[in-house]
C-alpha cells in the first residue's frame, strides 16, 4: 500500500492553465492524422489515374495530369502540419519546463508533470511523422506510377 510520504500532495499538472487543451491535442494528434490523410490521399491519387476503368493504363492520361501535383501538395501539406505540431509541442515543453522538478529522466520516476509529458509526446510524434511523411516522398520520386 501507499505510505503517507508517497501520497500525491500536489496536482499532477500544475501548469495546466498555461496551455489550452486544444494546443495539447493538436501537438499530439496533428502529425499522425496528417500522415494518415496524406497516405490515403496519396494512394488514391497515385493509383486512380492508372485504373480509371477495368484495364490498367501504362501511364496516366493527360486528363489526370493534375494528380501528381496533388500528391506532392498533399505530401508537403502533411509535412507542414507535422512540423507545426512539432513547433507547438516544443513551445508547450518550453513553457512548462518548470512544471515538475528534474528533467525527462526523473519525469517518468516521479509521475508528475502531465502537461510536460504530453508535450514530450507531441515533440516525438510531430518529428517522427514529419520524417515518415518525407520518406513517402522517396516512393513518389523513385517508383513509376502505372508501370507495375
């Protein structure tokens, strides 16, 4: 059982008033959601011009010329959203750096600093999904669209 000296004597997120729930949600959810949307939109724009009917075309027709810029636009849009989430998370992390004593190694031990914990996850998810989205650019550049 818990002894009295280990009981929680303070709120686990004392700086929760400094950051809105919307900013926290954006920093954690925007990068993965942007990557997911880009993955689906990119797949649709890459494959649909090759299969407009029941037979595969060797290359997209001229009426589908807009689909490649659309794929690239979705890719860069997703990267920008993920980088914006990274920036918001980094700002939250900077603003709440004094929420609990210690750095990130002690944060896991103490279990305090909920806002800072979510900001750390926002930094990881924003940067990770920005990189994952940029890796998709390699497939757009290297792989032919309809030759298969």
